[in-house]
């Protein structure tokens, strides 16, 4: 019995030791790969995914790194990430400041994708959300300084929708107008043409990933004016005409302020004490 | 025998060259190199010369805008990361799977994979430089590696292994730009040269492990119709990247048929080349007929 068991026990010990050794070694390697993969999902802000790219978490599971989108991009703006770059090796991206997306109407990069990592349901390039342009630096934007640069506004493929110029008074000169570029997220595709064209040394307007560029209202927020419009009327109580507690004989007009009311029997500027032309306190010469 | 075995270790195949001539003793090696470089060239003439026969890389390629070919291993990882690929990628994976079920899963390793060129070079140098000794880990480690890549894929919900996979890194790098991938490839080369004999392809690579599973029931296999003629020169063991697959079939261990059914045989055919006695030949897994020791000239029935 002992003679039979001893070698098999040794063999069993050896087997367990070998298995543990292998599992630990390979497990360590796997831990490294997993951590590395986790880090790479924090897409660097300058790297923009092609149109129709799934959210980064899904994209890293759906993109098989084949480069078909890179091949079918007629303007050669897409790269496959190299191992030393801080995003998933082999996945496609472009850098807007180098070459922005030209927004082809037939979207060949999406059509080329064999897995759907670039979502095939995207048919209208104007609906794509590669990122969102943000005027990041108000101190260097030439329009903010009072010049008529307007380049980002002019080059925008969705002109007058994605970027509008909002006139504001120039407090510095006191007599000029600032034309402030305003980006509207519902129309901006994130193509990056504005960033590419921005003439300041470092772009003052930049395309950022949506997760970084976009805020979100809390879900319980309701905008009164929107709700009112939806309901076709006030939601709280029937709108009551606002009654001002006015000094006697005065009236209030929006934009004009207080002025003496002008009753038919007493024109404004009538003799003091005669009537209600003045506040009651002044009437009769007594306080 | 020890004298023969010694020459086998330094210059395997010398006997076969003497018996069959240089060309016949390198037939499958030359065909294999043509296949490896040819496939690489097909991918490269697009970006180099603008002749687009094949687009993409080994993970997914589209030939003449007609034939999709997808690496089933990368599709498996995508599925495990809970993403359903579109039909085109799935079709490509089905075609590739069917192909390797026919020709042997690890034929991918020896006839297609670009890393094989690197590790073969490392092994050739290792023999030429007379480098002895090798770190030891067991060959099934690759299945642990395969399991690890799949588990990490599930855990992170991403195709995590593709971030560091030297196989796709090399192929993609050659076509789309290497970047620092050369350092990874150099590491694989040096590992095979100085640290472990047949280290990457023979012990660790999870891609090869995956394809070996595909090859478990593959049709094309190496048969040994003339195993009785073996003169124990050891040349086949010296050149085989997976020498453990030869012995059972060659020595009829436990009644093994004269067929290499072991899934890790890469169907490289180098054993056929270096055998001066023509013991080996390509056949199918259904072909178990053994020629008598004297009947080598007679062709094996199909």
C-alpha cells in the first residue's frame, strides 16, 4: 500500500506545484494585460474615433483592429494606434488638428467596418457624433478679443447650426460688438474642421470626446419655460396679472420704470396738492 | 547512432540532401516560405504599389471586395466581450474555420503567420551558434495563455489580448506602420534565441493554441507510410518545431496508427524534407495504411 502510494503522492504534489506555478505565472501576465487594457480605454482627448464609433467601452470589444476603415478613408486621415500610443493598439483614430474628418456623404469608413464597431445604422454623416467642438480658450480666441476672425464659423460644414456667432457688446471699447462663436451640441458632428482651421498658435477651439465636452442636467430638472410650452399654459396656477404695490399716483411700465400716472382729470405736472399727481406723502405739504 | 544524432543537431537533413538532392530536401520548406512571403506580399502590394487585391490584415481581410476572411480567435474574443459582430465578419470567420478544419489548424502557424519567420530564424541561429540549454516550461502552457486571454477579455469586456498580441502586431505593423512594435518582436526573437528553444510558437502563443484546438479533427495530416524504414537518424526530431508529436506515430507507441494526429503538428512538412528514407508524406487523417518496409516505392492508396 505504502509502496504504491508514495510515488503517486509525490507525482500529485509535483502536478499541483506545476499547475500552481503555471497558473500564477500566466495569471500575473493576464493581470498586466487586463490593467493595460483598462488604462487604454481612457481615450486621450486628442484622439477622435471615426464616425459612428460605438461608445469606447463597446468599441474596444467590437473593433477587431483590421484597418478596413483606414483603407477606405479617401482622405487618409485615419491611423491605427501603434503599441506606444495611449489607446488600444490597432484601433483607428484621427487627430483633428492634423487632418479633420471630411464628412463624406457616403461614409465609406463605416461601410468598410466588418464588425459594426462603426455603427452601420449611421446613414447621415451630419448625425455623427465623433466628438464635440469646445471653444476652450476665451483668452486667445480672436473673436473674443474683438476681432472678426470668424474662421471656425466659416469652415464649419454645418454652418449656422453647429456654430453661430452671438453678438455681444464690447465692454473694452464701449462701442463695438464681439461676435462670440457658440457651438450647439445638437448639430456639431465633431469633424474637427474648426480646430484644424483655428489660426491661433495652439487651437483655441478644440474637438473633445463627448464624455469630456458635454455636461448633463440632473434628471429631475425641469425648465419652466419648456414645460409651459409643452403644456400650452402655466402648470402652477392660471397666470395672474402681476400687481405692483405702487405708490399712489405712480405707474410702472416695463423698461421705463416709475412714472407719474396720468389720470384723465389731472395731467402730469399738475399743481401739488391738487390731486393724485404726486405720492400721497407729498400731498398737502406734509410728510 | 550517437554520431548520426550529433550531425542531426548541427546540420539536420545532410543525409537527405545526399540522397535526394538539395531541392527535393527543401521542397516543403521552399513552398512554405513562398506561402508566408506570398501572403505578406499580397497584403503589402496595396499600400506599396496601390494594387488592392487584399485589404485589411490577418484579423480581417477583404479579397477583391468579394472574399471576407476573419480570424475566428479574435471573433471569439469579441463575442466573449459581449459584442455581436456584423454578418461580414462572421462569414469570414466561418470560412477560415472551415479552411483550417480541412488543412490542419496549426497550418496557420507554419504557412501564414509572419512571426513564424522570426522564430524560425531564431531557431536556425540558435542551432548555428550552438546555443545549448533552454528555460523549461511545459508546452501546454499555451493553453493556459489561451485561457488567460479569454478570461481577461471577459473580465475587461474588451479584446484585451489584441493590445499586446505579437502576431497581429507584426502583421498589422508591417502593413500599417510598426511604431514600437519592433521592440516587441525583437523581444520575441531574443526570447526564442537565448531563453527558450521554440519558446514563443512552441510554448506560449495563444493564437497557435487556439488553432491547435481547431486542428484536433483536421483532415490533412502527416502520415508515415514507411515508418518501418526509419533509421533513427533523428533529423526529423531536430527540425520539428513540435518534436513531441512525432514519436507516437513513428514508434507506434501504444498502437498509434502511422499518422500524426497530435493537434500541435503544424503541417510544415519539414520532416518530409529532411528524411532520407521518405518515411513521411502528406495524407489525410483517414489514411492509416502502412507500407511494408520494402515497399516504399509503391504509392500509398488514396
